[in-house]
């Protein structure tokens, strides 16, 4: 019996039960009503509802360990979702999933680990990546100490991300803090870059930074950048495949706090090269400009003022010379050209 959403009574039992023990009783009652055939049990347990979720996925997410133990033995390996095990934040549940796997080091499919929230994993090669995706410091610690060798921290997924880069993408500061404090010798943070875009941790934070409605709440991406810049200021000088520094990206998206943080890091890392660095053009488009062009083109006047104020040029004449003759994009346009072309008052 299935509903219009392809949910069986087993799905409803797993959704509606308040506690693990209550859910287990309902599961056993349903199984008692079936013809005693393991084949039928397996078929029943592996039915997916319209959201692609099995009964096991549901009880895993709800942290019902007894139900997981009851259902996992009847679940096909192809229907096991390591993601849901990581989300549960329960080491005992994760262990039950890992016990189910015989070959735990197979490759994942081409989809990669953070393009879909509902990927049914066929391996547990990327346990550390998944723990970092879900900011699960408890399981990350458990995996690092009990399951994985330290060199797994440098393994890249199909998208070219190491675990710490996954954490940076999703703004999961707890995982990054744990990795930096506990596994620093096994990390190579200054050389950690994504495969295709060649972006470092600061690039990823700037690109995925979310402006919170409540400005009083601490922003995770900002906390990550503060932690990383404290020891790795030179990452602010780094350019990705498209010639963008972290400052370029922060200016493009209007992230004032990050842009000021990156600019100060650049000054501390290379105090005599700020003017040179600010003249560096992006290659992301045919007119690729400087970080100042990005701020101008996208109407972020507050960032533009902040950067110009920080540039150590003593006179108005020197500032004018820099803006009119030195700060140009690949098409020779100054900031004034750009502002006029874009209608930015």
C-alpha cells in the first residue's frame, strides 16, 4: 500500500513516531503483518517515496539507532546514504553504515559530493568531505581519530575539493577551526586550491559569503577568514585561474567587511606592493579590471571609498594620477569610464 507520494505505512511510521522505541514497535508490527519472506522484507524496506527517501534514511536523520539497526540489514547497499549518516551526528549510526559496506574505498559517481543534497553514496571514501559539508565537528573528530589516516585530509573529491575547502565553501567554521588546531601538520593550507578555478580558502569564503539579515549575528565566512588570515596573510595575495584575488571577489559582491579584511592582510603581507597589487587585472572577462573596477561596476561605493582611503598616497594629485593613469582595465578604461558607462552616480 502506497500513498500518492509513494510512501508506504513504513514511511509514515518512521516519520510520525516520537521516539526510537515507539518507532521500532511500529516497524515490528508492520513486519509481523507481512508474509515471512526476506525477499519481500527487502523489497518493502527499499521502497523510496517521492522525495527519494527510504525508511532507513528517515530514521537515520531522526537519530533512531534501534530502528537503524533493524532496517539496515534489509537495505540494499545502493540505497545507503552516507550523507544521512553524517547528518545524524551519531558515531554509532555511522559505524552501522560502515559495517554494511564491504568495499569502502570505491570511487563516487561523477556528481561530486556537494552538488546534490540527496546523493546516495556508493562508497565512504569522502567521509571527511561530508563531515565538513555538514559542519559536523563531532563526526569529523571521530573519523579523524578512529577511521581515517591523516593523509586523507589532502584527498580531493570529484570537484577538486579537499575537506577543508568543502568546509570553507559552506562556511563551516567549526570544522576548519578543528582541522587547523588539531591537524595543521597534515594540511597544506597555503597550497590548498580547487581543481578547476584554482581558488584558495579566502576565494571560496568571498564567493559563498551570505549577508545575514541580522547583522549582529557572527558570520561564519568572516570567522573563517579571520582564523586563516591570522597565520596565512599571503593567501590574500593569491590569484585564481581567472586572475581574481580574494579582494576582487569581495568587491564584486559588495562584501565590505571581507574587502577591508583582505586589503589589510595584503598591506601586512606586502606593504610596499599595494599599489602594484591593486593594479592587477582580472581575466574573468574581456574587459577584466582591478578590484576597484569590480566595486565601481557593481555600484559598491562604500567599498570604493574604503579602498581609496587606505591607499598610501599622500596628496590629491597622487591619488588622481593613480586613478586616471595607473588603475585601468584591459580595455584601458579608468574607474570614471566604468562609472559613467554603468550609470553609477
